[in-house]
């Protein structure tokens, strides 16, 4: 059984999906850079802050979610690379 949606709902769903794709791309690119590039601790922290700003541009008001979900991932990569 399918439900019909109006064009506005379809557009909103499309925009949300595109935002999530952008979010994944930003976070994955940052994680990859932290893992693979020869960065100092300062450069790594700058990269994380730039990614945070980009994520919050996509999803304003989601600072707490960034800090709970993504910062620990990035910090773990930094620790594994022994930048701290």
C-alpha cells in the first residue's frame, strides 16, 4: 500500500535527504583527513571546528548533537594518531 504525498512533502523529504548526504560527506571527509593527513594537533582541531561550522550551517541549533555524536569520533581518531 502506498501513500500519496503532496509536492511540498516530497520536496521537504528530498531536502532533508540531501542535507543528510551533505552531513555524512562533511563528517567522513573530516574523519578521513584526521586519519590520513599529517596534521598537527592544532591543524586537526581547526579542521574539526570548520567541519562543526559547516554542519551547523546545514542544521542550525544542533550543537549538542555535534558534540555528542561527532566530536567523540574525531577525538578518538586524534587519540589513535597520537596527536594528543
